[in-house]
């Protein structure tokens, strides 16, 4: 809770968490922690504040199914990390400047926009 309250500047208490545990087996690196909150509003507060962790080794992500993780990874290969994210389990891709597209299958990932600008010589 200290990380949440200090790094994300949130005043949440332990009572906000229904349950939490680490994933995977012990290794030489840190293991992810999965957290279930009592209320959706607590979860939204954390996700809204997660940009404060941008320059830190910590990160907050959604727990996705294997299929959605694969779709997100493929979308990030094509469109880059900053143009692909998840929101409530949905994969969102920013295409073009302002257009956002929700993707649920691999064949829905839009192709990369390769814009070639020719400057006068």
C-alpha cells in the first residue's frame, strides 16, 4: 500500500483490497502481484494514476487472457507501445492521429499507416 499511496499519490487503505497474491515461482527477479479490489472505483483510481509510474521500474497492467495478450503483443509490434493499450480488458489501438479502434481478434488489427512525405528539393 505504501507504493500505491506514495508513488501514485492515492489515499487508499488495505480495506480496498479483497485479495492479492504473487504469480509464478520464486526466481532471481521480482514476481508480478495480482490484486482484486472490493470496488471497481478503487481499480479505476489505480489505473487512472498509473502514468505517474512512467519513469519507474514499477508498472500497473491488467491481467489478460493468453489470447488477448497475444493480440496486444501483435498490435504493439505493428503500432508501437504508445499507440496500444488496454482498458477494462479491451485492446485499444490509436490509428491515424485521433481514431481509436477496439480490437478483439487478430484479423481486426489495422495495418500500419506508412506515410511517406516527399519534400521539395
